[in-house]
C-alpha cells in the first residue's frame, strides 16, 4: 500500500458535508421540502445527523434550558456512568407509530429505526462565572437497523451546538456539590472513542437503556412514575413486560445491600468493556450485573493477568484493598493503570470509598 | 447476658472490629486478647518488651505513627503495634512472622533505633520468601533498645496482626529475602539489585550524551531526569524542563535521533496522543513537539519509514489505524494515519527485517476485537504490503508484544509471540523458513509449558552463550538451549528496559528504581554501536552480522521492543568461548555495506556507515567490477592487476560465500543465488571491497 498523508476523519467530514448539501439541493429542485409542523421534533432519517443540534428541535424555548419538546421523554438509569463528575440529562425520542420491545431484563430494548437517545453533559457552578456550562450533547440514532453516533459541541454562548466527531478537550474549574473546587480537562470523544466503549461484537450499541437499569421511578413534570410504565404510556414500549424485572440498584443508596451497590456500579462503569462482546473480552472479568453474582466473574481472589507490581496479588483480594487490582485501578489517574480507560481522568472518591468498604468486608483472605 | 457476651461487647467498642463481624470471629479475637495477657501496645511510649524467641502478638490498635518517618509506605488511618527489644550481643538479628501460627495473615515489620519521636529506621520486611509474611533483618549492638512495629497496611487488624513473631540471631532462613520472581523455576541467571533513583518513573535505557554508554531516563510531567552512566559505573544526574508537554509516556516510550543532530530524542505514547521530546544540538536542553491528534497510543517506535535518512516516529493505536509522524529533520513532523495497520487492536509494533533485504518490516502483535497479528513487508520507497496470512504468521492469540531474534543462528529472524491472555490460545513460537514464511514450532519447544501470561516480551542473550534467550511470558527468562527449545528460569523483575548499565558486556535490566545487574560471567562478548551517515544517525534498521566459530549471529538495530519500555540501541552479541570474530558485516538502510575483519572482542565497537567502503573506494577507484548486475561471471579491470590476489565473496547477511585466489581477471559466479554481494580483494595486505548484484 502506498503511504500517503491521509486526514481520514477530515476527509470523511468533508464528504458528509458535501453529501448533505447535495441532497438538500436535489430535493429542493425535485420536490418541495414538506414544511415541518410548527411544533415538534424535526427528524428526517435520510438527513440525520444534522449539522446543528437546534435543527432537531429536541428542546423548546431557550435551548440551553434543555426543556424537552413534545414526545422527547427524559429518562435516567438507576446507576449512571461516572464521567468526571459531569452532570447528565438524558432523553429518548421515537417517531410516531413505532416502539421498542422488551428483549430481556439485562438486554437493550429492541429499539425501532428512528430512535434517538440524547445525552447532554454539563457542569454547574463553572468558574469564574459560577454558571452552568453545557459541553456536549451526544446522540445515538437508530438508522437502517444500526446505530450511528452524532456529537454536538456547545458554543461558549450556550446558544448552539455543532456536529463534530473529531474529539476535543475542554478545561474548566467548578465548585463541586461538597463545596470543593475541582478542575477537569474534559474529553469530548471522537468517533473512535465512542466506538471503543459502545461496541458490541464490533457493532455500535447503546449501553444504558436496559429494563434492569430503567426500572425505577422518575419524577416527570406530570408526576412521579416508573419509567417503563411511562414508556408504555407514551407508546415507546409495547408488548409484554415480565411481572418482575431483576434490576440494578442505585449505588448511592446506602439502604441497599453493599454488594448489590458495587455490582450495580461495576455494571454501569465497567461492563461495557468487561463482557464477552466488549473491548476487554479477553480478560477473565465479567462485570455485567447478571454475571457478578458469581464471585469468579467479579474477580474475587482472581490472579490478575496483567502484572502491575508484586503487592497487587488479586483483582479483588478479600479484606485487603492494598492487594486488590480493582481498587488500585479505580483509585489512580495514571493513564496506563486507571479504569475505566476512557471517560475518567479524576478519581470518583465516593465510589472508591464504597469499594474500600466492600473489599474490606470480605473474608477470608485470598491465598 | 453471660460474661463472654459482656466481653464481646467490650470488644465491639474497639473501632477496629467491623460492626457486622460474626460472633465466632469476635470470640476468636476475644481469645486472642486473653492469650496475649496484656493490653494492646498502642504507642512507642507503651511498647511491650519482646524477647529473643517466640513472642505473642496482639491485635493492632494503636494510632501512634513512628516519628519522624516510618520505614514503609503509609496510608491514611494506618494502625500500629509497638514492641521493644534490648540486644544482648553485637550480631545480626532477624524478626520474622513466617511462623505456622500466622498462616493466612499478611504482615509488615519495621525496626527502629533511637528514642520515641526521634526514630531511625534500620530494617523492615514485607512479603518475604514469596509469601505475605515478613522477615526484617537488622544489625544489633549490645545494650541498645530497638523498636519493632507492625502495621495494618495489608488490610484490617485481623489480617495484619501477627499471632506470633520470633526474634532470632542471624540471617533469615529459607533463602534470601530480596527480589525473586517467586516462580518455581530455577535461578539460572543471577542479578545483583542496586537502587538507582530519579524523579518520576523510568522505562527508558538509551545513550543520551553520545558516549555510547547506556543512560537511564526518568520522566516526570514536564521534566526529564537523565542518570548518565560514567566510565567507572557510577551515574550522574541532570534534570531538564521540556516545556508544557501534553502527553506522558503512559503506555510506551521510544528513543532515537529524529533530526540527525547526534543526540537522541524521545517519543511518548500517551493515552490521548503522542509527544516528541527533542534534544538540542549538544544534548544539554530539550523541547517538546505535541499536536492535537487523538491517539490511544500503545507501542511506539522510531524507524526511517520513508527511507530518507531521517528517523520517523511510529505510534500503535489501540482503537484506530496506526499513526506515524514523518520527520523533516528540522524538528518538523507530518502526521499520517493509515497504511500501516488499520482498525484497532494494535498493541505491540516491532520493526524487524524478516526477509533479509536490509530494510525494516513491521510486525504488529494484536489483541482485542481485531486480534490477528499483521506483518507489513517493506518493499522499499515507502511501499508496504500486508503479508501475514501468506507468511503463515497471522496468529490470533491475544498478544501485546513479540520477541524477534534468530534463535537458531541460521541467518533469519524467528519470533516468540507472548500471549497476554489465554482467551484465544497461548504463547507461540514460529521459526522463519528463510523463504518469507514461518512455521509454528511451539509444541515441544518449552514455550507451550509456560502457563503465566504477560504483556512484555523481549529477546536478549542473558548468558552471552551466543544463543539469544528471551524474557517475558509473564516474567520468565527462557534460556535458549541452542536447538530451538528453551529452559525456563526465574526472573526477579517484570517489564523493565534493558541495556548494559556497567559496560561489562552483560545485559542489565531496570525496574521500579532498581538496576538488576547481570552477574553472569565467563563468556566473551561484543557490543556494537552503529553511526549512520547516509542512513539515519542511529543506524536504526541496520542489519549486523557477526561471524565467529560458533556460527553466524544477526541483529537488527531496533527502537523499541517489548510493549512499553525503550531498550539500548547498542547491539549486543554473546560469543561464548569464541576468542575471535572473523568478520562483522553491516548492511545499512541506505544500501551501503561495511565489513570489518577480526575486530577486538570484549569491547564496545563503534561502526560508522561507509567507513570501510570509503577507504576501499578511494584506493580502488580505478578498479572496476563489471558487468553489474552480473549473471555468470564478473570481470575486473583497472590500474592494478588483481589476478593472483586473495578474494572473499560475502552475501548481504555477511556470510562468507566463497574465497580463494583469483586465477584471472574474472570470477565465475554462476553458482551464486541472486542477491547483493561484496567482493573483497587483498591488495598489498589490505582488504578492499566492491559490491555487485546478481
């Protein structure tokens, strides 16, 4: 193969841009574009991803308030992914006349073409203005039986977000919930980074919207309701649901059993790689919630395959955080050791504390 | 409530005991406390006397931290128990917890002298003899009081508190406490560990000041610290600020001279991109080059990809096509992606010459969703062809690196591919068939017996016996038996870089602040530094061939190997008991070839590109070898009649093909296979050379 200078991504984006322009022109020439309803989401599956987030009209009024338009339904997983303490607001939208179906407690819902999963990332009390700053809005769109990524990076004025899958860094300092000042060099991912975590057997896939993660009460504007029930009511979920769903727990809920909290946290933060279809399939850990009931899958008393140092003897050493690789990897920011590999550059102190409690509670010591 | 429950209640006041501890565990602690017949020794001031022989330990509950400094690493909320011991002899004493009563526990021991608040650490122990229990050794003086401290570093007090400990005269029994990989393999290669400190971490051994001695480079954020090896084996230290560099060598580091100014530069492979650290023109200052390109870096290398005589920087990409920066030789770089390994799963790139054509080919050890290893054959002029399936080396084991060497000294590079996981098979050993293909000969080689896995695999002749060994497979030294089988040996380190850190001709390693000096001896050796003139300054990509009585040995000059570290750029040859080398042949990336006859051994030889050719061409500029290329014969003409003179013909790997006396002004070469050759003719006692091709 002849080596030549190749800016693959730039080229791709230029192609997409040309394609979009060309398509629009053709349609204008041949038939008038149907005038969208004055309210409601704008979505043409052949045209998405649009160049601007505002093109979709997911949000009404001032866009930065993230007030959902009609049929844009907020949702929240029971235990979320930690992303350097960024706040997130998530929404789901589907075209009228289609719906998702149940495919197992621990499997993604069967989403129809046209589904859009919307995830906004923001920080509050960003310094020096002490204001909210929305960084990016990530979309996953179900198109032609597969998922595509789209990411919209917000401008500083917070008036618009523009499509980009190039990835970039945003440095900011904010006042955390506990009053402390924290700083982050936040990473907005490129397409290959999206794919690293969102792949399942080499295909793009969402991670969160599984019945086990959605089965909780959410406070909607109209009142509190179980999310799955709500999805059924608005027609986003049809068909049979089982009488009971084996569900994760809120990892911050101290009334829950410690092990369930840990397993829920690991499911949300680690299992997209540490499962048979994921990036790290070749390691013995299997960290999906439905797997970690088995201590072997969780790494308890398991000899690590990847040597770090002599003191780290097991993935989880019962009773002993200083010998536990999992604790070490959660409690470091060193790139070559930290877990997750991506999406975390600062230590999730509260989660590390929970792992400390959990590992310390286990006995007897591993041999 | 009966009395024992009352006692349990007392015990639960102890903040050490988890609230949810089961009753039988509480009773065990209660009994332990009773058996010790004393209060827990919580501070230096209330230390309990310990005696020579067996002592009972108590549950560790004290918060009194040794002052001014503990012997061992501290973590928040660590607890301590304190004992004192008064020596009655001037002898070496050992404190040990390696006792049957402590089975399953995990202890640390520190020993101090001095007074409370003004203590000096004189000994400590942790994880001795391959287990979790400990020996601490100290030198005792009659009448002196020593403080012995246990702590809860390794978990709760119930895990870290010794039930018993013993103080006895002498060194620990049951083997030395130092180092040791803890494997069941015999110690066949011995090392002497010595500390070498620097700021930050180091995975890099390379010569940074152009004295051909290997130095150790530490990296800490925006600074590097170079420990320069001195002629007497000591190391000086110098730190340099490199500017606000955006990436750290988190995943790998490589070195080489990217602008041919004579001083090595560094390449950092970071999780979000790569950065290049450039040396100034006298190696006394460094700046950095960074861009905004996202790279999930894995192995980095320096190699002249476009063969313009200037090294380029190659970066393996975990989640996308591999990246390379073409150097303009003036500190400028052009970013490229694609053409040298697409997709992701690129972990362990290594540039080697597998087809003996004197240019560097690329092998990529792969892992993850695109796990089939790749071989990119260099066709010259920047053209590469992906040939792994045709070459039979499209291996699917989950690997992060491979160790390439001519393990059977037959003139071509073989490879051990080390598995990082056994998910898709284990370690593999492939022999180079010499025709561009490989055969899997793992079975019966000894490689298949290694059950540990790892990410670092590196070829190295540890014992200078002339057969290249390898280290890796999870931290095992595999000693080459000379017949394509290996004998596993214990390895006291894991992933460190390699080089000769005391210029004794034996390869040393560095890991975690410790130099592992190779203490083997008795075999002869040669170390070669290559200096390019038309080729890149380091001579990276040069093929060096050494011919001696034990056979032919080949090396590629490579930067870098294994998964993360950078190893010496000097080529190291073990010579066993051979006392002379017939010839050294260097085939440079430029195509220039040099031949040196009968060099000294047990020394460090620097070979400058073209240094043997130039002399000859000046002297023989009237001698013409024709036709070139030739088919059946070559002829000679010029101002000297070379008929009757001695000649040698050497092939491109440096092997002597034929020699004799020229019967006429021509030589029959009909029998020679196609290739590039050097003919040397002895004129007035001096060997002079011309190249020709057939």
